[in-house]
């Protein structure tokens, strides 16, 4: 399916890609679910990938909270820019290194639901009209949500498949 252009497409593709990812994760036998990915991936295993998604959900929820109050959120995070994204992602990986796989699964499921609450409460126009909200700059709220859900889930699924295929 092409990039979502409507609220219905956004919700559908986000849920579809999330369910696909979680079904794939759950289909792996326990011994494969904890294997370390080959270099050079930053996220070293399935748990790291799911924790990464969860932390990006949390950042999106914070951007939304701050932005919808008329303030400018720290995007992507305080002290980071889009150019320093690798450093931010390394920090996320480091902060979640003691997390267990089952904890990461629970966390990402919960934050995914919170993101969908945002999708549900907005109209199509509120989601896809560019420059509607000052904090989203020249793009739309929907573009931020796509990046943090359907596109990110697709990336995660491909990374996990590719990494485990080579083991």
C-alpha cells in the first residue's frame, strides 16, 4: 500500500504493519528471538528494535503534547538534531540494554495504542493538512504519525528478517 493519504489509510496501515511485525516476532522460536544480529546493526536483537520503536513512540507523544499546547517541542529530542540521529539512537539503545524482550513487547504495544488514540481523535483534515500546526513545520501531523508507525514498523520488520536470515 502506498503512503497513507487519509485518516482511514493511516490507521489501517499503521495497525496492519504493527500486527505483521508482532506476528513475525511471536512466530520466531524462543532461541531465535534472543539471537544477536550480525554487525553493523545498531539494534543488536529483536528486543532492541522493539525498544527503539517504543522510545520513538514516546518522543512522538511528547512532541504532540508540547506542540498542541502551542509550544515548540524538541524534535527529535533535547540536545539532538536530525543530523545527530545516530547519536540519539545509540543513546536509546544504551538506555534499554537491560530491558527484557517481554518488557519491550509490552511497552511497544502500550505506546502503539497511545499513538492510535491521537489518530482516532483527529479529523482527516487535522491529520493531513500541511502547516496546520506550527510545531509540524511545513508538513502535517499525519506525516509525523506515519514516520513513527507504519513506516517505522516496516523498517523494523525488514531489519529483523534480514538480520535473522543471516544467522
